[in-house]
C-alpha cells in the first residue's frame, strides 16, 4: 500500500495553487522557479514510483532550465539507461502534477499504482542533481520531501551538468555488469572522457588553446575539473564562469545566445584573438556551438549541423580505414531546423532522416543506424553506436597496422562520446579530436559547406494548439488553408524554405525561413509570421 499518511503530511507542505496548469513537455516541467515547489515534491514521488515499476532500477532527476533565463527552472526524469523518460509517463507526470488537492493527489497516485500494477514492496532508487540556478536548493529540498514520502533510497549528485546526471544513471544501473558504463561518479565521467581523448590525440600536434564560454553556469564547474584531467593534451581557457553573480546565467552569452543572435557574446570581444577557436555551452552544458573571428574581425558560427558534418565524415573515414566499410552503416538524423546547406551536403554522402523536434525523436531515430549521428542545429546532439556495432568493434580482427590504428580510434570514440544524451563537454572533446586529426582550423571546418542565410522568429498567438503539423513538422495541416498560402509565398523566394510549428517549451509559434540571400531570408520569415499572426 501507498504510505498515505507520510505522503499527506509532506504534500500539505507543498500545495498546488489553483489556476496553474503544469505540463511535462519535451524538456520536462519548465516554468518560473518560484512556481515549481509543488511540482518538485510530486516529481520526487513519481521518480520513486518509476523506480519501483522498473524493478528498483535507479531513476535520475535533473533540476535545470537549461538555456532559459535565470529565474526559470525545471525538472525532468531520466530513465535507467540514461535516456529521456518514456513517453507514456509524460502523461502520468502531467496528471500527478496537476492534482488540485492533497486528496486528489493521493487518488491520482493510487490510480497510477493500480493501473500500472506497480509493486510497492520493491525498493525505490533515485539519483538527482541540479544546475547553478539560485532557485535550485529550495527546489531540491521539495524534491527530497517527495522522495522521503515514499522512503526512496536517494543519492544527491550535487551541482553538476545534465549530461553528467544522465551518465551517472547509466553507470549506476550497469555497475558490475559486462555493459558497465564507467565509474558511477563525476570523477569517473571525467576520467573516462579525458583518457579516451588523450589516446585519440596522442602523437598529434597540440591544438592552440580553446576558449569556452560557460554561460556563467554549471559548465564552468565541470569544465574546470575537465581542464585538470586533460593536462596538456588540450588547453582550455574558461570564460563566463561567474556562477555566483545574480542575473549572469545565460545572459548575453551561452550557446542559445550565439545560435539565435548569430553573434559573438560581447564578453568575449576582448578575449578572442583572430582565428582562435571558441565554443559556447548552455546553462546546463548539454549544448555546444563553436565560432571564431576571422582576420577582419568577422564572426563565423559552427552550429550543430556543422558539428554533425565534421563528425560524420570522420567516423565514415575511420570505418573505411578500419576495413569495416559495408559492415557498419553511418546515418544522420536532423530536424527541420537543420540548415538546408547541411542537408544538401550530408544527403549527397550519407542516409539522412528528418524527425520532429525533441531529443527523444532524434535519439530513437539514431538508434536505427549502426552509427547514428544526431544533432539539432542549436548544438544539442551525440553519436550512438548500436550494441551490434560495439560488439563488432570489440571483436573485429584488423589485418593491417593502418586498420588496427583506425579501429583503436573508433573504440576511443565510443568512450569520449556520451551516448546517453547530448553533452556539450563530451561533444567538445569529440570536435577537438577530429580537428586535431584533420589539422583543421575553424576556417577549413567551416568550408565543408556554406550555410544558407536563415531567420527564426517567435510569434505570440492567442492559441498555439490550433497549429498542427505533418511530415516531421515541415508542413501545416491546421489551421486549414495556411500551408497553401505559405507555399505560394515561399515560391517567390530563390532557395526559399519556410515552416511553422508550435513550440513545445514556450507559449509561442516558431517561424523558420531560409533563402539564398540574407535580406530575402529575413523578409520571408517576417511575411510568414504575418500569415500566422
Ligand atoms: P521548442 O520550444 O519546441 O522549439 C526547443 C528547441 C528544441 C529543443 C527543445 C528542448 C529550437 C528551435 N527548439 O524546442 O530544439 O532543444 O527546446 O530544450 O531550438
Ligand atoms: Zn541545455
């Protein structure tokens, strides 16, 4: 039976105000930190139930609002293999979070336990962490009350990045098995990534120092530890590390700023020398965008699409050199936001699939390839090696020294890459390893293909739920007639492409447009926005 008295006593301290509706969306629950107290308590209870349902496997809880402004916060659950919460539980989470009273909450929980046949006698295990937001400590305390109400065995992983929490979940659940993912500590994570990186770049000329814009967030903490682990294999120059300065998080810096503004964070103007590589993390360090200034001081951005192109080409090259061509197929997953230039370049070389926005869609599609490379244009992504591919890589007998070297590189890649989720720091090491192998600076990397000028705009509409899409969000089916008008407009622009979709994380509709010329991309975006409004 549910410990109703314990739940009741604690739930009364975290009551849900009337007139607010919470929704477990693509990034979990996300809203103003000050509104999240009741949600956190309930997520604690839910995480414990999910663990019991999965035979006492450890479930993760991450408290973060990623690239959002500092006053926001959020929470999401992580499934046992370090992946996003299974979709059906998103609905359960939404129901539980919205129960209006303590009695209603207990009813909702009892229904859940009954419908899902959860065995309450099983122990519950949960690991949780938070980013550096000022609202974090109080929200974690509410979460702990929820865990306590169910008597969960809870481990506090402290202040760390979202990808470290995902890593921990997988490492804890595979501990002592043949699939062991590494030591189940942040230290174990740093050790795993840095030692694979050192082996990958051994013997290559050292790259010049890399500037990292830490968005004044948790990436500064973990980035600094990573720098120590890397020693002289790669020199990191951390910038925007003011984690204790109120209002600094994600403010005029970070991966989202760089991607959406398409410009240098002003704070880096005095730090960066011409030609020097730099990258930005977001507030929880799961996104990564590279950039550099050329000799004329002009800004050039290398986004998630450019990372995918660089990495995919390298992986293909290694599989060929290892003699595994034809045995291991590399594929790419993108969303409609991928730059048309990247889609053209990649699909001329590899299978490319387009899926709806949201990591779970990308991740699942990438699992269908032997090696699946997925990146959102905004810099969130990773590379997945299928279990069969991992098996092939560990048992394959190379027949030449060149094949053997390539095979070792591939094995090291599987360790430098965080395969549970997109990881800014892991992706950074991956990019740096490829650049070292290819002797590329940002300039050569950037010249793989040319980005089409593009514009992303937000439109506030009375009701975004009337916008419904098909074909991986590339076409609207509702409101009726709108897609036809959009098609008619796009036809008038050279290289024009545009689509409209409701955001899953904000109460807005997003309009994306690209065209061969900058002014045309801007004009198209604003005219489509005019149609939507
Ligand atoms: P929405 O708000 O649904 O567009 C945004 C990003 C996604 C993803 C999620 C989760 C864009 C255009 N959209 O989703 O790619 O990162 O947030 O954080 O960047
Ligand atoms: Zn993030």
